[in-house]
C-alpha cells in the first residue's frame, strides 16, 4: 500500500468513526477519545476529525500491507 492510499483511508476513518459514535453529542466527545479530535469547520457542528486516528491508522495500514505483501 502506498502512502497516499494509506493517508486517504486514514482520513476516511478519521471522519467516519467519530460520526458513527454520535458526533459531538455522543460517546466520541464525552470520553477519552475526544483527545486530538478537532472540528475542521467552525460553522458545521457535525463534522469531527480525529488526528490520532488519522495518523495511527495510516501508519498501521502501511505497515500491515507492506508486511503482508512480502
């Protein structure tokens, strides 16, 4: 897996998982998972982006698929 595709999948996960767990009113923003989560658009209260999830999933996907392809 190339870095660009790992970053794209990581970005998708970083947007989708916080929204799947209730957005700003749900579990994601009322527990420890709110650490590192930002609101990318000031006037859009629904969007959240998790920086640790973005970086962590991109690195994990890159490592896993590079190891798996050998």
